[in-house]
């Protein structure tokens, strides 16, 4: 995308400078929700090299102390742009520090969580001083997350808000449109936070609210036509996911059959994926599609490889090679036809979260994973890159897809990683292992759809773990593999929270997988706290974050295990709120408070689990099917056409003995 065609040249733009806060991307999202285009750049962005003039600048929060020698700081030239500036949390302290380095110090009391904000209307000053909190009620709850605070009011500023612990919770310059707030208006925990951002963007910055997918679609189609020209050819990979499908449809709308979609079957796709994608894209969307079966090639090159990053690189290398070969074949076959011409453009479905994840404001950062969508192209490809979705978040892509007439089931399909099932197999990738993971994943998704949960969940999948478990199946003892289930909720795919399945659902899914997928004897649920939703290359199997579906584990033991992990400084996961296995997170946080600070994520999860706990404690009607299952634990196996195994009968006998023992003790 050339500079003259970037959205910031077509739409009023607010610039968000990122100091490393986990909430930075949310500021951009909230502004987009207000139909105001915004971009996120590192806080170290040099203003002299900025290629557009923003309508306003927002300085995000961050995990640092401005007075530390290695703390990040904004280019002082930002204050010479003569545009409105809003500092949030660390951003507030940065504004104060830039005026006088003595203005910020470590607070005597840290402030995390909710606080009540008292507004201070400033009399006798310019009206802009009070514009940030216009139409915001006094006494609203706001979300705090800071240890440092202002020691004194910067010169020429007035106090516009305070809390019991922060006398300078909101400040405004007396004559310039510069503001600072100690709390986070971008998070949902802050009441009227979106209104505050709207006041800044619309009232103070006077940005036009014209960022819509209707406007974007029209301008992007025109841009593509001008960029590619009347005879240019474009090739692009599709996978059946929403990103590549929307990008392909947008390209087809712009240049028709001069766009060549290619589906590379690498042997790592979902069940029946190649056939389904071919039918959908050709018959329903009219897209020119070529399907290449390169399964054997990919699986051969992955033989013996276990390290996730190496898998990604091998798959990426092979994909580029297959893609180049396919492009040459397509060009030769098109010779002499209306579509004749060199293919000199590559379509890529890069999204804005991919771009944000690749930004490091303090130089090269540790590689979490290689982005197949970010970082340009190998020189050997000799293609120019075209990325029509590069500035969009996932939910914006879905809105755009709906505008383009793509069927709802495709628009709302869960994301699937570019390297496919290979990175959902924690260990060596073989055809047999792929089939196990593929079948388990299909059953999991099938039950999610049947339960009416698909749209409530943002992404769900089954992963094959590099461990084995002992079990009894049929009439023999087995030592087979373990499947981990993961499902998350998110709107922007930057952070995610695990989805709280109930025990009955997990029991049904695990029963089906164990009965129907050869090579699996155990299924675990792998909830992941608020963070990136993807499966990483390591697993905490055996820790409190992974439990066997329906396991009657001693809850207090789990609490102690988690507390000990905190004490030793080890990472920790939170259990799903299953009806039979529930972690009292308040107990854990009480223990942790004596050793380490409690993070906002943990408070958020604790509040959520408390709400879920109250809902699950309410008596629920028991269905006829549930009563039958309780009376006969082997019923799930029978319903799937299987004879109850010896193991199931043993389980039933053990359960009956335990129930009888509890009744005698008056517990049940």
C-alpha cells in the first residue's frame, strides 16, 4: 500500500503512541467503534518521519516508571504538532515529566481496580479545559492501574478530576488542548469511558466520524483497480477462513478473473477443507480458484521436526515454493486468453492485529512466533505485495464481508492458523498424528455448533499433546494419547478470555473423542487466561490449568498448587468453572497478595468466576437425558453405537460405591 493510498490520507486519523500497555490496542478499537480512524505506532516514533498529520495524539499507558533511566519517552516534537494530546496513565505522567522531571514520584499506595472519580469543573478558564468530561456524570467508576503518581500539578495545568488516592486523576492545560488522566477510559470497567474518548476525538480534535466499512469498501476497490491497472494479474492464497475469503472477494470485485486464488492443500487442513473451500469460493462467490495438493511434500519435510518455530519456517518455505510454481503454471495456461499477462502482485490477508504484534518500540523483541502475514516477501518471489485488509481488525473484516455478500457461516467462521494443524500437534507431525488431531477437532467443533455455542465462542480447537495416559478401553489396558481442548472469547483477537464450558458439555465431547478417535484415551480442557488465544509450543499439562473433563479432583489441593506456583514465581493458569471442579480464586488471590501484586487480569478473571459461580450455584432443571446418564454412565457409549467398555463398567461400579459411602456419612 503506497503512502498516498493509506487510510490516514483519506480519513481523519487519531494517532495512538504505544508505551507497552496491554490496553493500547483497545484505545484504537474504541475510536474505530466511534467511526474514527486511528493508528497505533511505537512511542518512540520520530515526528519528523511521520508521514501524515494526525487530528490528535493519544499517549497510552505502560508498565514503566517515567523517572527510571531506561524508561521510554515520546519524541518532544509531539508537543509542537499543535494538535490535541491526551495522556492515559503512563501518558499522563509522561506529559507531567516532560514539563518537569520532579512532577512524578512513586506513590505511597498503589491503585489497582475500581475507583470513584470526582469531577472538578474549572471556572474562569477556556471552555476546552472542561470539554473532556462534557456530559459525563460526577462520581463515575473508573479503572485504575498505577503505582506512580503526580507529586505536583504541572505549570499552567488545572485539576479536572480526582479520586481518594489520586488528587491529580485528571488534568488539563489552561490554554492548550492537552489533557492527562490517570485511569483507563478504553477498558469496559470504566463507566462512560467511551464518552470521554468521544469528547476528546470529536469535540476537542474535531475528527469526522466517517470511518465505516461502506466507505472503506468503495475506496479500497477503487484503489486496487488503480494500483493493479487494466491488465495486471494478482495471485493470492486462500484457506477458507474469513480473512482470506474477504480479501479474495474484495479483489474479485475489483478486477474479476484477473485475480487467481490458490488453495494449497498442505495436508494440514481441517477435515474435508479443500473440497468445502473449492465449492464455496467457485460456486457461491464466483472466484477463480486453483487447488494444489502438496500434502506429501509438506509432511515429508516436517518429518522429525518438533520445535514449533521450525515447523512454521518449513511450512512457510514450502508454501512459497509451491506458490511460485503454481503462479508460473497459471501464467502459462493463461497465455493467449483475455487473462494473459504476467502475475506481478501477491494478495495477502494481513490484519491490523498482525501489524500491531510485530511492532516493538524498544528495538528487536523476543520472537513469540513468526507471522506468515507480516514482514514483506522473500526477494526470490519477484512479486509486489497488496494487502487490502492491513488496517482492519477482525470484527471490521467480518462487517466488510457481510457488506460484500459473503454467507454468514463463512463470515463468522473461527480463525485457522496458516501453518494449519501442524502447530496444534505438540511434537512430530506425521499423517497419523494429523488425522488424530483433525478428527478430534471436527468432533469438538461439531458439538459446539450442535450446542448453539459457535457464535458465542471466538475460536475453538483441539490440540494433540506430546504425552500419553494410561486407561482401560474395551477389555484391555491402553497407553494412548491426550487431546487438549481450547476455546476463547475475544472481539479483536489481541487478547482473549477462556470460554467457561459446563461439565456436561465437556463430558459429552470427551466421550465422543475417546470413543470415535483411534489413538486417544484421555481428553483435557485447557483454559488459557486473558492473552493471545493461540496454542503455544509448550503445555502446562498436570498443572492446575489443565484438568480432565469431569475429574473429581480435590479443589483445595489445586488451590495450594496454584498458590505454591505463585510463591515460586512460576506462570499460572486458571481453571474453567466446571460444575464438578471449581477453583476458589479469591482464596488464591488472598494467598498471592502476601507475596506478589495482583494483576488486573487476575482481578478481572476473579470477578468473572465469581459471577459464573453464582450462576452455577442456582438450581437447574435436570433433563431426562441427564437423569438417564446419571443412572447409567455407559449410556454415552451406547448412544454412539459402542458397547460399554470394561473400563466404563468399572467406573460405574466405583461411582456407585463412592455414592453409597457418601450417603452413609450423610454427605450425599
